[in-house]
C-alpha cells in the first residue's frame, strides 16, 4: 500500500464561530487531532472572494443568505497540513446541518439551528484535494 501523501486543507471559522468566541476551540480540535497549521489569519471576506469560494453554490436558494452571512463579520482562515487532513477535518466538522451533526463533532457539539435562511455551522473545510488547492490559492495567494 502506498503511504498517503501530505495534504493541505482550507479551514474557515465562519463569522458565527468568531463572534461566539469559538476560534480557539476549533484550532484546539485541529491541533489535538495531530495536524499542523501552516497559515492563519483573521480576515474580512469580500463579495468577489466569496463568489469564487462558493462558485458551486451559485443559483441555490441559500446562496445569497450564505454570502451575506459570510460578510457579516470577520472569519479566521487557516491552512492545516498532514496525511488525509481533508477527510479528517470534514469528520471533525460533522454534517452540514448542525442539528443533525453527530455529537463529538464541531458542528454537532457547538452548533444549532437559529432559524436563519442559511445554516450557521461554525466552520468550512475543503471537500476534496482539488477544492483544497483552489480554495487555498484564493485565500492565501502567496502560499
Ligand atoms: P459544507 O460546508 O458542509 O461543505 P456545502 O453544501 O458546501 O456544505 O454548503 C456550504 C454552506 O452553505 C454550508 O456550510 C451551510 O452554511 C450552507 N448550506 C448548505 N446547504 C444548506 C441548506 O440546505 N440550507 C441552508 N444553508 C445551507
Ligand atoms: Mg462545501
């Protein structure tokens, strides 16, 4: 069996997570799992950046609420690195809907439905190696 390659993934603590003071808890879980951070920055997104970041969701009913939510406050963007980190962070994050996300996951333990048009679910994590490289290039063009 081939050894898994070292991967990178883009993690965002979304505006709800930053506003609720959960940035440290997200970082703690990533680091406690054994992954290393190679970039980290408090950022305010722009409409242009989000249009590219969420290109796959253009036209969906939650698209504009999602963009408005992501512009509602600062986010913490980071790059985490290690074998199978893309899959591992998705497991740490849990399902998209925080009500249904398993206990033990970031969204399951820390998130809930607030009755908004978009699910406020604390974190974003890239979903494939292609997405990860594309998203890291958008958020950290110099890395
Ligand atoms: P993911 O963040 O788990 O990868 P995506 O399907 O990529 O989920 O959706 C991006 C974000 O859009 C989600 O994290 C969530 O904030 C929001 N979202 C996705 N699907 C829905 C929906 O059906 N209703 C409301 N918000 C949604
Ligand atoms: Mg996604």
